[in-house]
C-alpha cells in the first residue's frame, strides 16, 4: 500500500528516531547530520543551489568533519 502524505513516517507508524541530529549551515542552505560515535553522517540536504546536490560531500551516508565555531559563526568542511 502506498501512502502519500506530508506527515513524517515516524508520526504515522509510531517509530521513534533515536539518533541525535545537528544542523550545519552551508552557503545556500543546510545539511542535517546524525551524530554517531565516529563523527557526523549526512542525513539530508536542503539547498537552493542545484550544484550542492551533485557534491559528493553532501551525499546521505557520507561522513563529514565536525564544524568548528569561530566568533559565533561556523567554519564548514
């Protein structure tokens, strides 16, 4: 059965997402990364630049470096 909805599957099926996430801002959007013992792993990408979707660094499942904070701003990759 297919279900077309804008509601996340976790709400419909009662699944709990146990992973912790961190939102990392990039030039044209943001990356949602899951925290793992090995570091951050890309979960999803939201960007207005189509070229960001072709960047292998933002592919879901790829590891990324932990951003470092510099005077209230973040340094990226």
